[in-house]
C-alpha cells in the first residue's frame, strides 16, 4: 500500500495537480449536470406535494443541498487551511482560498432560498432564529476570509493568514451556533439523518440525496477549475507553465 | 529583578505601553467621546420615550462600547510595527505570547477601562435602572477583556496589510456574537428581575480560556502576518 502516500505526495506538486484537475474536471461537470437533471426531475415532478406546505416545500431540493455544502466546504477549507498553516503546502493554500468564494456563494444561496421558503411557511422573509443567524455569521466568516486573503500584497502570505482565520472560525462556529440557539429558535430540527431512520418519505428523500451528490460534483468541478487558474498565476515564472504556454498558448 | 529575566521583560513592555498611552492622553479620550456621541444619537433617532430607551439601553451601551473598542484596535500593533519595535519583540528571547499578553493588557487598560467608567453614565442617560446598571458594569468588566483578547488575534492577522478598518469589523463580528449575546442577556435578565449570574459565569469561563489561548494564537498570527 505504499503507492497511496507516494501518489498523494506527487499530487501535491502543482504541475501534477494541474494535469490531474484537467482530467477530473469534465467528468465532474458531466456527473453534476446529469445528477442535477435527475434530482430536479425527481424533486419537482415525481415527488408528491407536502400535506402541509403543498408545493412550497419543493425549494428544499435547492435549500438543503446548499446549506449542507456551505458547511461541507468550510470543513474542506479548514482541513486545507490546517495543512497550509502547518506544512505551508502551496496546493493546500490554493485549495483553501479557492474554496472560499464557492462556499460563500452556497451560503448566500442558502440564505436567499431559505428566505423565499420562509415567506409562505413562516409568514416572514427573515427571522432571528438560531440556524438563520448562524448561517449569516457563516457568510460573514467566508467574506472575512476572502477579504483578508485579498488584503495582502504577497498572495501566499495572504493565503496563510486567511487559513489561520479559517481555523479560528472552526472553533468559533459551534460556539456561535449554541449561543444563538440558547438565545432564540424557530427553525425545525434535523429531518434527514445519515444514521438511523430519516423523518421523510422515500419518494421525497431520494431526489434530495441525488441533489446533494450533484452539488458535491459541481463543487469539485468548480474547485478544479479555480485551483488550475490559481496555480498558473502563482507559478507563472516556472518552467512547466512556460512550456504549457508555448504548447497551448497563442 | 534580574535584567533580561522574563518578569523584567514583561514589566518593561507593560510599563512602556502604559507610559506611551499616558503621554498621548488625548488618544485615550477619543473612544470615550465616540461612545458618548453614539449614545447621544440614539434618543434622537428613537424619540425621547423613556420606557423605550430603558428597554434598549443595555444593548445600545454594549454595542457602543464594542464599536469604540473596534476603532481603537488599530492602535494595538500599528505604531510598533511602523517604528520597528514589534520586530524587536518577535526577536526577543522571551516567549512572544507572554509579551503580547502584556501589550494586550496595556491596551485594555488604556482603551476599555475608560469606556467601562463612562458606561454607567451613558446607561443612566438612557434611563437604565440602577440595579441593571450594576450588572452592566460587571458584564463589561468580563466582556471587554474577552473582546480585547479575541480582537488581538485578528489585529495580528491584519498587521501586515495596508487598510484594515472595515476588514477588522467584518472579521470580528462572528467572534463577538456570543459575547454580545451573553453580556446583553445578563443585563436584560437583571432588568426583568431574573437571575443573571449564569451568562456572566459563561463569559468568565470564556475569558479564562481565552487568557491562555488568545496570546498564543496572537503570537502565531503575528508570525504569519509579518513573515519577513
């Protein structure tokens, strides 16, 4: 099993990752498109209407995958950020920083769809509920990370400083969540569970799971593209970029 | 006290920062003045209704103190960074975290303490009842060092950047949400005659934790941000 650490080690070098991402990206895009089409068909056409909320509940197929992605991407950023701070790996810095705008976008979508969903069901666009407030704080965290990254003139130094902020945020986020919960709550509890039975009909559940998978592939594709361009500009003086530009550039 | 010993270094940093703050007494007055102005604006915006003002007084004073501290944060490392003494601190043989802890203490004394002194006056201008006012001062005594410690980590991260004012506010907001919730929770509980000690105890627990962790995190952040 020695090839796994060896492969990881090779993958962390920018030119290797560049080629790997170029191969991976089209597959991820294709899978994301197919899964989104299947998931949306299942969610909008075949799933029955909710007995209480009617068709309004169907926004769940956008809202819940985005909400899950907003946390998932923060987790990825935290792991990459930890590697960037401790081992100063260029690829980890790039992954952490290029994940931030994608995560911020998913967080924003979560807030907007939640607000659209809230109006017909709760009767209000916005309320200072625990989950909504934590999600808003998460958006501020993402924006703070992006802002700090761009405030530095040296991009690698900016990436390390912002990665440190990501780690501070990891400790802070649960504290914010529980303190806000202690303060005020209205949002419903967990419905879908990884372990144990979910409190949701199978007809309604499977499109949701498909959409969650689709959003993962979309994220992977988007990250591959972003990290590729980032590596090109970070390594613009290096031999492999020059060779690439001579081969492909015009 | 041996010259060059750990204690001598800490005392020297503390003494230097307090002396510098004392020599520029006008700068100490600015956050206090700012807090006074912001608090004065609230009755104009909300109308001179005494009941309404009394209801929001605790929260208004807390947020005002927080904003005044936010404005003063930039002065924590900026002058030392510009004259090069911060690099000297980083090169010193004594642990950087401890020396930074002294700097944070001096900064707290010179910016937050005057604000805590003026806070009960501001709160009574907004008709906060006397017993809630006492709880407000207690909450501020625990919450402001906590904010100073949390803020110092973020100020250290932005130390190497040109413009950091708005960025610092954006970065600080997620960190100060729990602090504001618990401090304001204590004041409003006291106002309604409920037991208010639990939120203060939570803040105290967080302060004890941050007293240890924040200087270490601040030192690590500073080493990343001023990486020559």
